[in-house]
C-alpha cells in the first residue's frame, strides 16, 4: 500500500492509505469521548431530525435555515425540543468564515413543564483541506435567554462552544456527486456565566461519528451516532449520558455555485 502525503500551508501529513485515515479518525473519536461512569439507568436514548436549507447570495455569502426536532425514546417525562435557527455565513478568507445567527426553541422539559429560549450567537469557522480530508474547527459565543412562559420570569446565560471535525470520502472526493463520506467530531461547551440555564439537558460534551451521502450539489443526507454528557439541573443538579440517533437532510438552492 502506497504512502500518500498531504500538505496544509507548510504542514505535511503522511498517511498510509485509507486504513490509516480511518484509524486516525477512530482514535480521534475515542480520545475525545469522556469516561461516562454512569449507571445504566441514567443513559438516555434520543432521536433527532434536522433539515437545513441553504441559499447562496454569492460565492462568499450564505443564508442557512435550520429546523430540528428532538425527542426521548427510552425515558419517562416526554422530553421534546423544537428549534428554528437562522444564520448568515460569510467567507472572509480561503479558510476563514464568520457566522452570526439566532435560534428560537420550545422545549418540553418534563410533564407539565416547558420553556422557551431565544439565542443570539457569533462564531469563527476555520476549514483546512488536506488532500481529500476536510478538517473544520467551529468556535461560537452564544447569548441565551430562557422563559418558562411567565411574563417576567426570564433567565440569561452566556457560553462558549467549540467543535473540531474531520470529514473524509470513502472513494471519490468530498465535492463529487453520488459520494459517501465519513464524519468524526467532538464538541465541548463552556458556560461563561456563573450559572447555566434551568434545563433537563445542559450539554457539556458531545462526540459524533457519522456517515454522509452527497447525491448532487443540492441534496446531502447524513446520519450521526452521538454520545454526549449533560447536566440535569431542573431539580437537583446531576450528570447524565445521552446517545442520540440523528438524521440530517441538507438542501442547497443554487447549483451554479458548485
């Protein structure tokens, strides 16, 4: 098997074919995965569905619309979360993007207990292309406001989150049609405020491994398996572990920019 060399702005990466690429991504996933020393009864299983609609104004400016629905499978309490997110993504350099957006979220935290959140955020995205491998780091600052459907009962919190992701094709390049690709990433959440919002799942860490399919420029489909750690601070604060089965549908409107 031949050794392949990739170069990123002076940084040379040597791999030994596809086996080394897959092993590196698996090691990345297992290294970032925290030690979940939890009882089995505290493991929550969820399903998540995402739809992303993206419109390009030009090659540098993109408008993203996201709709997502999350629900528990194996735990009592009927947790349901519904989000709508609107974001602007602007390319300021070949590898740097800035983003800004807002999110509206209705969450059924527990039986008879629901909350509404609006969120503003801004962030920096760094993308490096190493041969056929895409490496992305996404850093974001979020300002969150939460209400339990009482006129004056508002709470606010600020947090930083950072996700490091590796995306690699199995045969073709990432920009090819009818191509399958793998995804591995890890994300940490750090509250800047002294106190988190009151919620059933306040994320502290997520690790994902996924399989994507690009049908053409317009249509992409992704399935993720997510393992994550979160705090439940509705009553007494304690940590819980979540596994999430996440399906994502992505549609890009303007094929002329491919």
